[in-house]
C-alpha cells in the first residue's frame, strides 16, 4: 500500500534544527508490528501515527521510537498538529488527540503551536552513584517523576548548578543503561540558563535514543519544577542538544503549555506491505 509520510522539524524555525519527527496519516490502524517496523525504518527519535477519531477535529495518536511505543511525546505531537493544521486543513485553529496519556490539544498562537500537556508530579530521590559516574558529573539535586501509584518512579530529573555543566555532559550510554538497572526511563538533566530561564538535555538509551534533540514531554517535569524554583509561570527554555530547540512554556498547575514552531523538511510516499 502507498501511504503519505512527512518529516517535520519540531521546535525549530528552520530545517536541520529542533527535533525531527516522522508523521504518517492513516485511515485505520495497521498491525502493531507494522507500525513498529515503519518507525524502525524511519529511524527518527519518534514516528507519529494518527487516524480520525469519533469527533470532528479529534484524532487518535500513537508514538513509536525505533524500538518501542511510548506513552507520551511532545515534539511528534507538535509535528502531527503541524501536518494537520498546515498540510491537511489550514483552517484548523485547534486539534485534539486521544492518546495513552489522555486527551491532548494543540492550538495556534501566531506562528507557534501550543501543546496542552499534563504536568508531572515529582518526588525527591537519591541519585545512584553509578548514574552520576555514567553521566560524568554529579547533580546538586535529584528528583523522579511520579507516574502512578502502581509505578511511582518515572523519569529522572537531575538538577545541576550551571548551564555549562549541562553543555559539558558526555555520557557513557552503555554505563547509563547499566545504572538504570533495566528501568524503562529517561534522564533529564537541567540547570538555570544564562539567557533563558532554564536549559536541559535528555538521554533515553532505554528507548533506543541515546540523546533526544528536543523533548516536549520532559517539560511536563521541567516547567513545574522551574516555575516553583524561579517564582514565575511563563518560562523560556532551551534544550541544548547539538541541534538545539526553543520552547515557550507556561505553568498551569496541573497542566503545562509548551509552545514551539515547526517546519516541513520532507513529504513522501511510503510503500508498505499490505
């Protein structure tokens, strides 16, 4: 079968910046094994698949890394909304997505697209010495996302003193995997920014992504943390990966707004065995 396929650079104003995501519109879901194979073939941090939902302007949305399906992804949600609101229906001002993380919405704000995402709860934690050693630096504070009562420990949030500490991290990803002891989680490293409110990097070798370029979902933890730390709800953030990305954030207590721009790099036809 012939299926449309887009590659979008999210949280970017020009191509070759931000975080690339593949986006594939569908009429009906393909087999999970086929979705995973397409994501592996695309070899992007995330491939987003969506199909029409039961309500107008609401779609079902799923995200796959090259190795696993994930419960939440920011940059691929932004990329999907960009495709829907610029390529498929330019009149759309807001779109809803039904996902494993509940109903998510994306709305226009000038030339930006704003994600309405759930805020994450955090608890203090002691960082394993092996994890600090694998990262090559020790944080001044460590926290973990509380995902549910059944699974209280989610992603790590490691806070460092200065932006230069984040820029200088050179993780041994094999050692990071060992330090995580089989946990299916990522590691967010953050510090106060010099020209923005805060900076971050995100490492997810357990998901087949050594370092993610720009991670919207990580800001579900970062925004509440820095809003409380800095005493302000409107925050400008930079993810200082090699490609880099700019995020315009707002803390809304149990929700966070994560805004960014996006640009189309590629439009193609995928030939998928039927």
